[in-house]
């Protein structure tokens, strides 16, 4: 695919900021839904029905969640919803409905949508129609306030790709990193067969800390030993071993034997305070002074938890059999949200047109009970590894 439709800097007001149990940005399903609805309207147009849209890449430029900080953490701004079904009377007086907390946000995003068809002389009228249809749709439940430009691009030439990247800067494109989750889950299972997929997902999404016994004297001693004897191979080995040890979260059982042997050989009289700290470090107690350190995520990059689809939790019910369904013309199935891992990557890091094509999200081929969105799908069916790369509520 080399042709694309670019909706450049779409400004959206009051979009949904919560997806499943993640918050801060709409789910990828919102943007694919926007694209799919645009495609359906395109197919109904008498002159443009030969064109088609498939998949989209999401580039974020700005976002502002309607929230505020308090002593209890982050709170969303609250809206008072006066739906007629909630109106109640108490002793002849109208009783106000409860305050409903809603998570909303303003954002500026660009959508790069895969495009098939030859426009020719209809290009200007086609772009104007796309702009009009996009502005009367909702994006992630929000109102489309403005679109800077609508462009048709052919990225068969490298110069066009450079021009596109300059136009989208500064911006961050959302990449699928479900393979990170699958790989990390396998590693956890090797360490602990009882580990669950949500444990692996939380390693990417949660901010975790772990205590490390205070070790300032130990570090200063090893650094001074190396500075005093820079050509001494053992001094360098000890300092390197210590630095590598500190890169990992503190684990009493994984203290290198090289350090243990060295500190056990020191003279107690001349290194009293140092050895006292080493003993506390090697065998800490509840009274040992400690410092809290953030645990790094399993992979590098600006990794975030994202919602990528739905998992069926019921059979498909025939239309007219479920009360209060959205409509009475469509069969109904109850689902739960599916979560995975994504990465925000600066658009300048996209080096080739092929890499850009692989950054487009699309609906995965249907598998029983799974309704998923994946990146760069011309391709694969869902297998065990793919299923292990997403979790559902």
C-alpha cells in the first residue's frame, strides 16, 4: 500500500479519556471506528463508491485530560447529567440526579488512513467531501472542531515520505508492542509457572518500586579503590560487577559471589563502618535503612497500556431478545475489553514507507470470541502467541 489519506491535525473536544481500565487517551478502536464509518459513507456516495479506506495510523500532537490533582490522587472533572430517566420527586419536590463523573479530554491528532482508488480530476471535490464528512462525525465520542488539511499522498517516492514526516512533527505515532507482552509473559512463566498474563501486563503498566538497603559507603569504597588503582584489573572487575548488580532490582539471593568474597576478606578494624553497612546490605532486617528505587519496564521505549479490542463473554443473542439493546436489527453479544501494550514513537523514527505501512492499525481477521485490532495486518491469523499478547477484564 502506497496511497494514503491524511487528516492533518484534527482538533477534538471532549473525547473519551478512559478505555477499559486504562485512561489518558482513547482506545485504538475509536479511531478505527471513525475510519470504518467514513469508509461506509464513501461506499454510499454515487461518485466515490469505487474508493476504499482501510486501517489507520494515529499520530498524537497535543492532549489535555479534564482532570485535577487532589490528596487522593487524580480526579476527573464531574458533569451533572439530568437524563429524564433519573429525575425523581421527593415529597412533591424535584430531586436532582446524582453527579456522574466522566473522563473527557481535548486532543489534536492526525490520522493516516490507507487509501485505494484513482481520484484523478476529482481530487479537490473528494478532499472537500472527506473534510465535511469528518467534521460531522464524532471521534472517540468527542466533537471534531477543526481539521488543518486533508491530503492524498503517494509514498512510493522517498521524498514524499520525508515531506510527510516534516508535516507531522512534532508528533508521536502509536505502535503495537503486543510481542513485548508475549515475550515477557514467557520469561515470567519460566521463572514461575503460576505467573498469569496480567502479571506480565502490570510490569509494563504499573509504576513499581523496590527497596534497596543503603549502600553509599559500599559504592564510594569501590569507586575510590578503582580511582587509586585504575590499572588494577580486580578493582575494575569489582566496580563493574557492582554497577551491573545495581542495574537490577535488589534481590538478596542474587548478590554476586565476587562481591561477597571481596568484602569477607577485608580487615574488620580498618573498615568497621563499611563492613557494618555491607552486612546490613547482604542480610537486611526490618530495621535496616533503605532507599526506594523505580523498577524499569521489561523493554525500552515510551511504553503504555492500551485497549485493543474485545473478548466475547457470552453467546450471540438474536435480535429482539435482549432488552435495552442499541437497536432491534442487530444480533447482540456481551464482551469485555482486551488490553495490550503500545509504544508512542516519534514520527521522525519512521525510516521507510514499509515501516509506515506496518504502523497502520486494522481489524484482525475474525477468530471465535475475539474482536481485536492489530498493527500492519495484511497477514497473520491469531495463534497462541498472539492470544498470549492481550488480556481482558
